[in-house]
């Protein structure tokens, strides 16, 4: 009897995890499509040029 209850709980837990995996897979696919749209809509920006500035190390 205890073994039957254990397997029933294990099966319910496994089913719940499989459902969560399916939902996360769908959400992941949706987010990837959204990211593609954002990247396609974003204008291509040239990389910023970093300039070096001279600083005074000793006051005069």
C-alpha cells in the first residue's frame, strides 16, 4: 500500500515537472522571437570610440 502511494505521488510530481518544462519551452520560444524582433528593429550603432584624456598629476 505504501509503495502504491509512493508511485502515485512520484507520477504526479513527474507529470507536474513535465508540464512546467513544456510551459518554459513555450515561453523560451516566445522570448527568442521577441528578442529577434527587438534586434531587427534596433538601429545598427557604430561602436563608441573611447578617448584617453590627459590629467595633471602634480598641481602647479
